[in-house]
C-alpha cells in the first residue's frame, strides 16, 4: 500500500509540474515556496489544465486569457477545447482543471462541447470515476433565457456525481447584465485557489485527503467568501438577482481609492496590472483636445459657458467624475499580440462579393417578398420566400435558417478611413503568427481566407459591430496619444470603471467605430483589430412554412430592427442583417392591396444554411394537444406547424387529432396582425381549434369591458383552467417563440401562476413542475434577445 501511494504521488508531481528544460514556455524564475510547495526543483513550473466549450468565442477568449496570465503567475496552463479529446485525458489528470463553458440555444451545450457532455452522461460510469479530479468551473449564460447556464450546471453536476471535487466555488456569469460583474471577481480569486490546490495535491496528505480532497473543497467554500460571485439560479427570483448585480456594479464604481504617487506592486502577485495614474487635469497634457477627465465634484457639474450662462455637464462615454476620475486604477494585463501581417500587391482583378470558406452555406434565389404590416405600423415586418428547389433542404417546421450577411458598405468605408487603410483597401494580406508571441495556443483565424483583401476582410470576416470587450479596450489604450483619452479608456477597462463600461459601452452596444469616433487620437494597427474582433456570425430566422404545403420553397419572417441614437452613437441605425435584407428585397417587395409593376430585374440571392432544431418539433403523437404562444414575428414557426398539421389531417382522416391553441398578440388589429387571413383560414377548416388574439394599443371593445387582455400572458390567465388541463392532465405540448427579455419571462411567470393556482401548489413546487415539463421536452422555447 505504501509503495502504491508513493507511485501515486510521483505521478501527481509529474502531472503538476512542467519542466522548462524540456522545451517549456519561457518565463521568469519563481520560488515555489510562494505557492506553498516544497522539494520541487527550480527549473519546473506548476501546471494546470484549462478546458473550454464555446459557441461564439466568449468562453474561449476567457480561457485563453487565463492561460496567458498563468505565465505571469509562475505557472504553466495547458489549454484545450472540450472537443479535442485526443489532447487531454481527465481519467488520468492529476493537476487542477479549470472549466470555462457557455450555453447556447435553449440551454444546449456549445457545438464543441456536445461529445464531451454525452461522454460523461454514460450510465456505465461509476460514482468514483473522477474521484481523483479537482476542478473549478465558470459557466457563462444569459438570464434573459430560462435555462440560465444550463450546460455549465449539467457538466458541473455530473462531475460531482462522478466523484470530482471543487477546489474553487463555481461562478455563473450573466451576459444579460454583463459578464464582468461575476467574471472579474471570479478571476481575481482563482489564482489563490489554484495555488492552494497545487499545494495540497503536490504534498502527501494524511489518510484520504488526496483522494477525497475534503479539505480542498472546504478551501473552495472559504475562498468564495472573499470573492463575491453573485451566484445565480433559476430558483432565485429574477428581480432580486438582477438587482443584486446592479448594486454590485454601482458599488464598484463608488469605491474611493486613496490617491497615490507611486506603487510598487508585482503584477504577478495581484493578478492585474496596477498603474500609477493620477487624476488627469487640464494641465496634464496641453494637447488634450477634449479635456476628457476634468475633475468634477458630483455626478453633474455646473460649468460656466462662454455666454456666461451656467451649463450642466453630465458624465458620458468620454467624461468621468470623482471618485473614478481621481482613483488609482486596477487595469487588466495587456493581452499579448500574436499576429503579423504581410502586405501583398493590390488585387487587380474584381474580387468576389460573396463569402468563401462557408462550406455549409448555399446561395439560393429569393423568389418573393411581401410586406406583412401596414405603412403606418410602428414596426415593419417582411416575409421572404426562398427558392430551394435546386438546393434541397430537408427542413422541418421548427427549424431555423442561418442567413449570412455582409457588414454595411458605409460602415466598412468609414472604419477603413479611420484606421488609415482607405488606400490599402484592395491590397491583399497574408496573416501569420509572431515567432516570439507569448500567447498560448495562438492560431491564425481560420475564417479569414489566405491572401484576401482588406476590403473583403472587413466586409465578410469580422463582426465590426461587436461590443469591444475590456481586453480590447485595454489594448486600445496603448494606441492612444492623447493623455485625457488614454486615461478615460483606462478607466473603462479597469475594475473601478466596470459600472461606466456597462453604462456607456456595453448597454448601448457601442462598437469599435463608435469608440474611435469618441477617442480620435486612438489609432490601432490592423493586427490588433483582427486579434480582437470576433468572426462575423450568421443570423438565424425561424422557418415559417412547411415543405408539405410549399415544396421547393422556404419562408421566413423578420422585423426590420431599428436602433435609436444613444450616448456614444448620435445617429440611429438598422439591424445589420434585417437592414441588409430589406435593401436586398426592396426592388421586388410586394405591398398587399397595392397594384405594383416590376420590370425585369436580377433575382436577389442570399447565402443560407439550415439549422436543425431537434427539440422544437411537433409531437409524433398526433393526438397530443398543442399550445402555441407567439406574439409578433414569434408566430412564424407556428405558421409552419399549422401548415404541417393541415396536411397531416388531410392524409390521416381517420385519426383523432389533439386540440390546437394559438395565442397571438400585436399592437393594432389593422396594422400588424401578421398572417391574419391564413390564421382565420386554419380556424375555419378546423386545423386551429382556438385562436386567441390581443392588441396592446387598440382601444378596448365592448360596452361592459373596462379592462381586457393586452398581452398574451393576460389571455393565458383568462384560459387558465384549459391550459392547466391540456398541459398537465392531457400531457400536451407548449411552445413559446419570440422576445426573451420580456415576453418569455412574463409567459413563464404566468404559467407558474396558473400551475400553482390549478394544482394548489406553492411557488417552489410550481417551478419544479415547469422544470419537469422542460425535461420532458413538453415546454419548449425558441426565443431571442
């Protein structure tokens, strides 16, 4: 037994430490007594493993940031995607493991985490399968969606069932209110937790401390008291959770840090770069053009204008107040650069205007487009019909379609001008990795074609409207000449400036171009922009048709999104994809009730890819009742459902079909009642049993009615007994499609109220009942924020 224990400790030490003399990454020599480790040679560094699952790159970016910062801490972090099962082996992993995992769709795992989730769910695994494993977990999610951090909770819970132990409390970061509110505190406490884990795993412990790691788990809970994680759960009342996070952001900016002249703090010890930044005043930089960080005495300051009339000055994107404007700042470490650009000769041939390297996308013609709303409607809804006869797509009602759109020509042109690249727009570039980069697992972005032009790069490859993350803002500091502008950017990316970052950058959804307009002395190089801008993502739209009714065609519906002007963006703009689609179909757009003549025009084309939804489907049992809730364009997939059900009724006349209910709502009956004639036709032939509509802005009808249903949740309450009976006693299916931020939450609250009232349950048991319906795939959502 003693020999076995010694062999185990030898394996642990070999796994925990990385020999620099064997080709390990270069870094400063550290004394391992700093980590509480003994008898370790100075040429090795403690190691840990970072695993991530990411759909759009946020989890991957956080994981890469941890990996890069590890070297500053005297550690070696190995990073792998959860899909790279050939590069890591948790069954034999003896070092601490840090998981960073996001959630996509209706609580689903990211694509690159699907296989891992399936592998750990195997029922053949024993309860001590991962008893040797100690780990920390950061789950990313969005409380606008019901299944908040569901993938993270699933993996975390399953690892616990298989015997793994936490060495640090799990964090749940909410993109709905700002990941930084949890992320910054969680990362701040992570390094000490890793040191503690490494120490306890490297030194022999009495009895079973190594295998069951009870002391380590206790340390995780103790460390959680020092790190305010703001853990969120579906069982928490939503307003309280949101309020808690909001107060955290406010209190963060309200902390006063004493003014200091010099700081002698090792960044490796603190986990962040602490800079000596004194308050910027008018005299600090005679070239300051905007006097950005004028010392003011309150959230508003009264200054005397040239006319002698007092003018109230408020905080803004470019202007801060005490205590923030006078505080020393904790700013993030500078992300290491990793790309080089080789400039090639200009492109003399006309470059293709269509995307490349999108194997799953097909270019299909738009055969028809119809305006569904009146000219005086608040929102403009369009229906687009695609001709897929030459590109068969086996779509089902409930599936979605990914539409690939380019960035707006005007925005690309302005950005190129602002970056000083206007004259190089047609030059081709070749990207490569810097030989001496310190970034771990650095890669040339695979979504950027070789030798593409700068114009193509910004048109089809980069999401130029993405909100710059704090790491990007931190990098922009180094590219800014003006002292006042530099100070303000430092504030926005600092721990102390988190509230300002959320208020002036994240919440109004500013992008790189907005920041460059606000900070004119900032001039980032092309490589920096490529390193920090994410990939241009396709936009998903629900299919609004059935192949049985429209063979060879696919319909989808959308509102043209309008973003109003805001602080930091003086002019409003349209949604990227909806604005582009509107322009694309405008020459062939049909207006119902109007006589129109079209000359021979070129048929517009669009690049699309089918996104199948295996859960948001009609039940295979035709006798099961359906409850569909879809206000506005949320009705789209239910048009496909009803078209499908109509054909199924024609093909199976002997079958007894379950009831079908549709709850629809809009502003005005005569302006934006989408698919009105078709829905009434479904009712007329019996395909739709009950159609319940409400109009939130129309005057209420009926002499005896003082109040009535304004929104779909009000109509649900009016038919509470029917809903409860269909859903709970007849095992029906309930579908919700539409806005996640308001409608889906209100509907969920209403369903909880109905279940509690009809079954005589308290709130907690009602929530559990709805959770059971979700698990049974009988309460399904297709929602967006």
